[in-house]
């Protein structure tokens, strides 16, 4: 084998034919999926892949660069409102508006990255939290953004195609998500990603090998905000209606929870965490309609909680699952995955 | 013109004078050692040289250019690399990735080309391969083949020191600052380290500034030695001169015994 091959194999996307096989299978599965399920599940898949985009972006910041952000709902909102306003006011085509809104979010990410150069840990989380809350307030009061009434999204055309169903939008989302996830994965395998990880693991040493902290920390914020902005722009079209209340603190926390539950510093983890938490979020809303379990929970909730208890059950279970995952596997779902892989590699010994 | 020179360097932290009147000059391709008891200011001196601290007074000249007060990443780009007394590795990366991180300044793959241009023949692919080849040379030099793909956080202490040396070498430096490369090593590992330090000097022509407590090593390999105590220079000279200097013996050993007895 020629030497050159060897070096490249460390970073190449498909390390073997088996991986290519699974990848192709996954793509076929994703392409056929909407043909066999009810529309509700397509909607759920759309919701999931948007969360995947945001989680992968947030993981680049939190998991890889080691900077925390509780303000990602702010970038998400900038992306959502930016896309809609660029389309309705500036008459941009959808994809251009989406990218422009993503870049607008990235610009805000860059600006938020500047104070982040001097802040760490809890101080940084409060600063980013403040940013997220401010964005919601500003958007809620500006006329161009529809104020408290919110905005309806315009009709969606891409070139000659009119995307007017969840299924149409699903295919667009899958393509965008695939591009962004692969870009993130490649980023962490090249110079920029290594600089991010270097900053997380030992920032002083990172500087002494030539990594400009100012440049790369703000870059990490900008990239992460770009992902959130794109996610937000797409989310607007999944719901077809946006209002400032949606982009609250809870959303930022759920984004962060996805990354932590999935596994910090792993693209796979971000995807898994986003899938699990968005699935739970949607499924647990129907928990009371599950036979037996639902009735039992309803009885439990009526006898021990207040009138609103029934609706809180979903959050209690949601929180409980997060606590259990963190308790038994601090590395999140990624940790489970690694352990399973090691177990099967040596099975049955 | 001196290759590397420090003039009247001084730095204080609040009321504490950490370094004062430090003067020395290093010839290209030589090994220059800095010795002194704990807390004498040796690491502070390194931190000033590579930009982690901004000195209050004095100048640091590298190839005639003033470098004091510049940021660490700028100084790294000029060709000054260092290792740390307490290992500062990127512990969640493999050895290979740590060394590749050391190639940061040699790579031009930015965000866009890194994220979107994939494949062996793309710009980032070719650049990655070329740099991996360089890194492989360092892995060969330092005998790190067996730990190439292991996470450095889980490696034994001595190996981590080696990886850190490798990462500094990956910068292809002209000046290498080694902060206690042999601390905490057993005698066999020390022997290896001394061998590599000599190798780096002889074969790669790197100028080495060395902080070390192992007097035997210092006396063996260094061309000139600077002894400091309480941030002030005691004397600078050849190993023989330093060994004979009563001030050094008093400061360093606390009593007048031959250095050979300790080492």
C-alpha cells in the first residue's frame, strides 16, 4: 500500500466498504421513509433534523471549543425571523434568504464571542443567557418582525418547485442537514477543528503552538451561531408561523441538553441527542393516551399534583430521563455507543 | 548580531519583583541552561520569552527583532516553541492529532476549505497528507510509533513528556524552550530524553533554552549556564565556571558541597 493512502485514511469519510454500505442504506431509508408513514411522523422527522443541525452547531462550540452558550435560542430566532423578513421584505429567494439569515446569526455570534474571550464557565453562561433573552425582547417589540403577533411564513418556492407539504420540505431538510453535518464532521478533522479542540483542552498551550485565541474563539461562536441560524430559518417553515415567545430560555436549555445527553465533543452524539430529545418532546405530549400507563399517570397526577399536574407529567418524565442518562453514562449516548462497539468487537469473549 | 538575546529584562507582579536585570545571549545552535532553586523565576522567564507574560522592562531580541510583549501565537510563528513543566497536552486528542495541531502554522486550510472540500486530492486533503508525513518523521525520531493513535490523556507521564516535545518540534522551531524535560522521569527515561535533546540540537540545528534541576544533565549538555535566584541573576558562564562559583553553590545547594555529590 502506498504511503499516501495511509495518511489520508485517518481522516477520510468512509473508512471501509462496510461504512459505505451503511451510509447508502441510511440514505435509501431516509429517502423512502416518508412514503410509508403518516404525515405526523414526517413532521416529527422535520422537527428532529432541525434540532440535529442546531445540536451539531452547538456541539462545535460547547463540546469542541469548550465554551458554553445559553443563548442559542437567540441565534435560532435571528435565523427564523431573518429568513422570513429577507423573503417578504427584500424578496430574496428562499435559499439565499436562509443563508443570509444564517450569516446574520453568525455576525451576532461573532459579536457575542468578543466578550466571551474574557469570560469562562458560569460567567459566560450568564452573558450568553442575557443575549438570548435580549434578542427575544427586541424581536417582540419591532414592527418589522410582527411584534407580539408574530409572522406567517411566505409560500416556499425553490426554483420552479413549490414546496407545500411536510414531505416536500422533508427532502429539502435532509439535504441541508446532510451537508451541514458532513461539513461539521470535516471541520473537526482539519486545522480549524483541531484549533477548537486545542483551545478546549489547554488554551495556553494552544496559543504557544500558534492558535490565535481571539480569532478562533470568535470563529467558534460565529460557526455555531450560523448552524443555529440555519436551523431557525428552516424551523420557521416547519411551523409556518413564528412568534417571539417560542424562542425562550427553555429552548436554549433544551439545545444544550441535547448536546450533553448525546455526548460532548462528538458529532454522532449531537445527532443522537437531538433525535432522542426531540422524539421524547413530541411523544411525551401524548403520554396520557398510551393505554394503562396514561391512565395510571393521570390518576397519579390528579391525586398528588395540582390541576395543571397532568400537563407537567411530560416535563417530569423528560427531566427524569435526562437525569438517568447523565447518572449512568456521563459521556451520554455517545458513551453507550462506544461501549457497545467495544463489547461486540470482542464478543463472545 | 546575537541570535537570541535578553536585555535588562524585568517583571513584577504587584509588589513582587519576579525577574530583575536578566541579561544573557544565546549562540545559534547551542544549548543554554537556566538553573536556580524553586521559585527563582525560571519559568517566569520562559513565560516572558514566549509571550504569556508581558515584561515590564527590558528587551528580548530574536534575530535582531524585538519580540517582548508580542502575543504567544505571534511568537510561535516567529519560530519559538516550548514545552511546559506541568504537561499541557491536548489530552482528548491522539498523539498524531497533538502533533498535527503543532503544524497549525504550516496549514492554510481555512473554515471553508476544511468543511467543504473533501477528498484525497482536494486542497485540504493534500495539505493534511503532506503535514502528516512531517509528523511521521517526528514520531520516528522520538519513537512514538506505538502510541500514535492513543489518546494522550491515558499515556504514562514519561511518554506524555515525549509527546509534548514532539508537538514543540512539529512547529519546526529555531528556538526551543524546554521547561524541565526530565522532571519526574526515571534514569532510563532521562537518558533517552538527554539523547533526544542532543539529537535535536545536532541534527536539526535547533537552539535550546533549558530549565532543568538535574545538574548532571545540565553540566553535560549545555554550552553556557545562567544561574538565577529570587529573580536576580547570580552569574552566567560555562558549566565549569558555574560549578566553581561559590555564590551559585550557596544559593543552589544551601551549603558548600561539590555539585558532583548531589548529582
